[in-house]
């Protein structure tokens, strides 16, 4: 098995572009990262996959960062999500509508709303939904990632355990939260590979594994 977290940071000037153009360039960069891997098809739910090889991937981008989680091996699946840490006026409302009570307590455990903790939960939920081939519209039905005692924990039906990783990346005045998930019988940490000349520093990482 080979498990990779492929990252590419584009120029910060990207953030000055209209959103549609920014998304277009980030999507193109993610495709560039994947281009040597082979043809891509989509399943009935619209989830992209490699039709002719035992490998799975997941794409995400935010700010100026494109991320591709890639695993090679039979019966393995992956998901990833990255978010630029920035103030969101609707963050509290999102947490109230889509997060569980233990998750909301975790975000506000210090007596105030913690943006970093909010993005940890958001990216974990997003990468799990991508792993399952679901969309953000299914987030309200996603399992909780925080136990009653405030620790990272997860319980959901499935045939195999899932390994989750959370990374906090920083550089050039920006900060990102990135979460990856690997489902299968083999649990291995992803190797981080940069596909750009510039890179960010991994300032914190968290991992936890759940059984079936």
C-alpha cells in the first residue's frame, strides 16, 4: 500500500482573483497533480475514481492551496478536505445546525468560539462525506467526531476501520486546516509530497483511528 497527501500552494495573488477564476485555477492544479496517475471516471453518485487500477483519491482546495489525497491498494478509500482559516460570519449558525452537542461543546470549551476547533470539525466531517461519496448537504447526518468527554472519537457503520489525520499548516501569513481519512484494513500515515516550489509548515498534526 502507498498513501500520499499531495499538496501545492499557488501564489497568494490568487486570492485577489474572482472566486470563479480562483476555483478554476485550483481545480486545474489538482488535476495536474493527478495527471500522471491515469484516466478518471465518475460513479453513479458522481464520485471520481480510477476505472483501471486499484487506487483511490480525493481532491480539495481552499485559499491558494490544492490538496489531493491518494491511496494505492485494493479495497482502500480516502477522503480529504482543506479550509483556509478565516472568520466566517455564519460559523456559529453552521455549528448549531450541523454539529453535534459534544462538537459544539468542544468548539466553545474555552468560553468563546474557537475558529481553529470549528475548522477541525468541519474538515473532518467533509473528508468523511467525500470518503462515502456524499456531499455537504449530507453533513447533518454525519457522525460526531467528539466523544462526551471532549476527546476525538468516531463511530459509524462500515466494513473497515478508518484512520483520520488533521494537519494545521501555516506560512506567508495564512493558516489552513486539512483533514484526511483512510478506510481499509491497512492503516498507514500519508506521506506528504509538495508539488509546488513553495510549501507550508506543518505546525500541528492529530491522528486517531476508529474501528467498525
